[in-house]
C-alpha cells in the first residue's frame, strides 16, 4: 500500500511573530508611539546625518584627505547602524538606514566641495589642451571632457566636463572656478556659485535618513524591557478567602477552668 504523504504543516503563529519582530521590529505599543521614542529617533537620525555631512564639509574646508574622500562619513554610518542594532531595531529597517547613510556619505564630499567653492572660489582663466569624447549621458546627450592648463601653463589634474562642448577645440579659453587655497579641485565656472543644487541633494538624503531612523527606533519598542519588575520588598497581599467559615470557628473562645484574666481574684 502506498503511504499517504503528510501535507506540510502551516508555520506556527509564534514563529511568524518572531520573524516579523526580527525583520521589522517588535513595535509593542497600541495607537500612537510614545513621544519620547519619536524624539529619540529624531535625535539619532539628526546626529548621524549631521556627523556624515559635518565630516565631509570639514574635509573640503581643510583639505584633510581621510575626511574629503568620505571614509569618515562611512565610519559615522557604521556607528549609526550599531546603535540601531543595540536598541533592537528590525533588521530590514537597519538595512534601509545603512543604505541611506552610505548614499549620503558618498554624495556628501562632492556637495561639500561645491559649497566651499561657492563660498571662497575665484574665477581664473585656463586654456584647453585636449578634448576627449566621453560617450553619452543618461539622457542621450554627448559627454566631452577637456584637459586644461592654468594661466601659468601648468596642467590641471582634473578634467573639466561642464563648458566642454563638441565644438570646443584645443587652445580655447575655458574659465575655471578655483579654490585660492588649493584644497578643492577646480571646476568649470559655468557650474556657478549657487548653493541650491548641493543643499537640495544633501537635504533629500538627510531627511530620508532621519525618517528611516525614526521608524526604526519607534518600532524597536519592547514592553518586556520597559515594564518594571514587581519589587521583592513589597510582597503581594494574600487574596481574600471567600470560603465559608465553620460555626465552631465563629464562636468566641472560652478560657479553660485554670485561666484567669488580668484583674481576676482567686477562684
């Protein structure tokens, strides 16, 4: 006889609850989350985003290599992820925060350089040495890169993209926006001194990171960790006994023949 195959049993409810808690966080509250937990999430996200942006801006302003290339921002991102792990946030939310923090750390150096050049950059002339075809951009336009030399004839280490067109030829003049202290790489003067573009990009990444941190911290609430344990010094009062009392126990006790009260005389 063929044995009937047993159908696979459905996952147990407590297993599904454990997986949901591990992935998205316990979130053991009803209704709106506690206000102090929202404040904690805002503080954590703001400090994390501020540290990433602050290290990048400090690196662009001072020219410190390990701050300029974004390594310090990645360290700040790792510290933020460790904090969320310690508070018990869900793994999926920790992954989202880590992704946003890394993206912010990658974009922060370029935006910080734009901010520094907008603040103290000066326009200087340069001469095109060569033009290289860089293919096409994502929107289908041609991409050209110009190698230039400064007014003293020294080649500039970076190639200029903005202002370098298909009609550009060697020997053409191409103004550059340069840092007088030489701590930020020059770029085309056509990029302008506007702070709107870099601040808009950093603001979008920073706001997304703060929002993800708030959700991760709020959903990390576990009532079993916040509820106070009953004090051992104050034991629970015994529950009242509702059982009927026997009639003999309700009668007043009688003294034996040999017992006397405190003021009684000899018998």
